[in-house]
């Protein structure tokens, strides 16, 4: 039966499931190594590294089809790796339980997948021993092939859902923790949250704080001005790069990309010197100019990609009808460009709304602080001994509301604008 075609196509569905989920546990095991290394836990790092090795064997040792000859060595490796993963994961949990910090949610999350996959590998290998030995009968092969066809899609979908759930947890936990902290009484960082003790005192305090609202309106002024000023420059610049051919065009576009490669900290000192020379330090205008210049390259590229999709025939037909360039620009190009304008405006607004480093460098007057700098000053006060963590969390939730409202309001334009420049018309 070893050369039977059905036998060669049959890989036990249980083994395929173990390998599919083994890739997920391998990624988490690598994260376990990184966590142990950052903790300075040499013993935990050694154990985590051994889990990675055992997990790698399970993922890579499985042959793609039924071997033409018995492979007891692969069966033994698969079985031993499963046992090793289970034991090592359990020992990692016990080791962390004996540490000074004790077990945390991260320890359970990093060790549990390896333990489960290891146990599943032992069970799957035990039930598939005849497959490893090349002794599967034709009936077993046909039944196995039917099971594989029936369950393969479910295995893949389940693996994808597990990955998405993990990514979703990473995305949800930080804001969820912030919400819980903002509703907890007091100003400690304790996670002892209970619905029965939830309070809105931090929101009430921030809502009635003149200092917070001063920072809020500073951010509104700077962000709106940056959006208007940046769009006023980016819109005609992108149109010119898209429609006209002139000397230095390619170099100019290339320089826009080069500028985006420099980290913000690298241009901080030149910006400071320029702003000091212009007398724009500790002013709204200085921040608006700096933010607009920083966001300009990406805005130009976004809008140029959209302008490239607008057929030139529309402009040529408008010229034949007697429209001037300004009329073409205002009556045809701009209405068609609203999705791209929405994306560009939102990007400029968010870049200015969330920016911290330049605002911290340019602003020295507390009354002129934007929200990121103002909230950072609350954290500094908390680290110095004053407790503002609950107030900080409540303020963080409040400043996210305008952004959420913007996304909801311009959702249709955003979806159109993000894909508008993907295909050249």
C-alpha cells in the first residue's frame, strides 16, 4: 500500500492541525524569549529557547506526504518534541511562580499555547504511528483523505481566527486598561477595578479643569491651522507634479521621499535654530509651520497618486468649452478630489493633534501647551510623587473623542480616498 496514490496524498488531519497551530505557538514562544531577555531572567530565557527548538521540530519535521519507507526517527522526534514542549512550558510557569514578581497574565499567555500544542502533538503522533511507519492501509488512506478534505478549511480558518484574536487583544487591552483606570477611584495604577466602585470623578475633574481646556483649544487651533495651511500648499503642489513635466520634477519627488526617511529627532535641532532665528519659539505659528513642513511630503504623494487617476481628457474637454485653468481646478479637479482631500486633511490633523516632540521643544509657556505636552506634564508630576494617573487616563479618553468623531464623519470619504490612488486610471 506504500505506493498507493491516495496514501501519498493523505496526511492525517490531526498532524496538519498540530503543525498549523504550531506556527502560532512558535511565534508566541519567540515572544516568550524576548520577554525573558528583557526581564534579565536567564533561567526563563533558557527554558523559552528550548521551547522554541522543540516547537520548530514539530513545525518542520513533518513530511509532506506518506513516506515511501518507514520513518521511525521522525515519529520519535515528533513525539519527543511534543512531550518536551509540554514539560518545558509547565516548568516555565512553575519557575515564574517562584520568582519575586510571581505569575503574570503574560506568563500564562506565552506558556499556555506551547503546552497545548505539545500535548496535542503527543496525542496526534500516537494516533498516527502507522502513517509514520508507512503501514497505513488503503481504507485508512481513503478515510484520512476524506477527513483532510472535510476539515482542512476549518483548520485554516481557526488558525487565522486565533491570530486575529491575539492581534485584537493587543489592540484592545491598552485602551481598555486606560478606561478601567479612568473609572477607578483614587489615582493609583492598581488594576483592582470593580464595576461597583466605578466612578466618574476623574472625568468630572478634567471636564471642569481650565488648564485641560486650555490645552484642548491650543491643540484645536494648531491642528486646524496645520490642516488648512498644509492643504493649501500640498494641493497645488501635488497637482503640478501630476500634470506638468518640468526640470527637477523627478528630483523633487525623490527629495520628498528622502526627507521622510529622516527621524524626527534628527531634524529637531535645525528646526529649533530656524524657529529661534524667525522668532517663532513658543508661538502657535511656529508649531503650524513645523507641522506643515513635516507632513507636506506625505500629503503631496497621497494627492499626486489620486490626481494621476483622474483622466486628462476631462480637463481637455473643459478647455475646449472655454474653462480657464483656475475654473478647471476649482470646478472639476477639486470636487473629484474630495476623498483624497479628506484623507490628507485627516492625516495632517492627526499628525498635529498627536505630535509631542516638536511641541515639547518649541513651547515653554504652560498656557500654550498642546494636549500631548500637557498630559506628559501630568505624568511627570505623578512620577515626582503627585498622583494624577486617574486624571491622566480620563484626559486621554477625552482627547480621543474628537478623533473618533472625525473618523465617523468622514468614513465614506476615507474609504474612497485610501484606495483611490491604488489603481492608475
